[in-house]
């Protein structure tokens, strides 16, 4: 079945640092999405990517949809404590397939 | 303009009991999706429903699990004769239409955390 692998699995960084995480797929997707999940809550959409090669920003977040349509990355610049959470990529076909998640911890 | 509403937020059941999880989609959304998240894992697709129709149940366990989305009322995920391995967070998401995206993906509810004791 379709599988999305995220790396790294977890990150421990200092406030103010930049963060980069990746997502790769065994299948092609036409839409890539990045979600953030806070403890005890559902995922919240951060960025949606619709075209191969597309680079999209949302505040301190930047994401790119890979040319091959099998990968994506998410960058967070100048991290702050509230960036703590789990970040999931998701590929959209006839349903959303989620990645394995990257757990981000930010220390002051 | 309420989002996706799930209830209860927390549910405790003894082994062998039934669990009923409810999901009311966002206003105007006619597509509902259920996902399960085991501790320390990602979200796994279970089932996709439209009003009165199951469209894709490829992620549903073959036994004890069922889902419905009636013409009136919320979508229900039902787990019969629960076992400890059913303990997880169950999330519901909704979207307006399969082919209509705008600039958003699915909208998720806050989930129901099921604990089987």
C-alpha cells in the first residue's frame, strides 16, 4: 500500500533555530499537505501544495512539492516554543494518506 | 461557524462492551472520513462516507467495526466487543466534495480518545 516516510522522526532544537523536515513517498500524489498536531488535538492544516515544484510560504513556514511528486519538505524559520508538536505530511489521492510524523521539541 | 464536532472527547469501555463515536461534519460538508491514531503513531485511514453511502472502507477492520453517515444526524463509528488493542484516538474529518479543494485539505475534529480497560 501507499506509504509516506518522514524524517527525522524527532527533533530537539533551541528557540530561534531553523527547522527542516522531509517526506518521501513510494507513490505519486497530486496534492501534498502539511499538518501540525498539538497534544490532545486533531491535526490542523498548515500548508497545501498543488503543483509539482511549487514553493509555498505561510508566515515562518515554507513548503515545497517535489518535482517527481513523490516528496516534499517543510521548513520552519526562527522557531518559537509554540512550534512544539507533531508535524505530519499527507498525500492526497482519493483519500489522505499520512506520514509517520516528525516530533518537534523547542527549548528556550 | 462550528468546525468538525466529535463526541465524546474521552470514552472508557470495558472489554466486550460497545463503543459509539459520533462526528458532525462542518456545515456544508457532505464527505466524512474516519482515521485512527495509535499512541506514538500517525493517522491511519479507516473509512470514507458520504450521506447514506460508504465510499471506501478499505482501512476498516473486517470484524467488529462499522460506520454510517445517515441522511440526518452525525456520522457514527461503532466498535462492537471492544478489546484493549482498540484503545486509540479516533479522528473524524470532513470536506465539501471529493473534487473541490479550494486552498484547504480536510478539516479534522479534536478526536475521541477511546480507552479499553
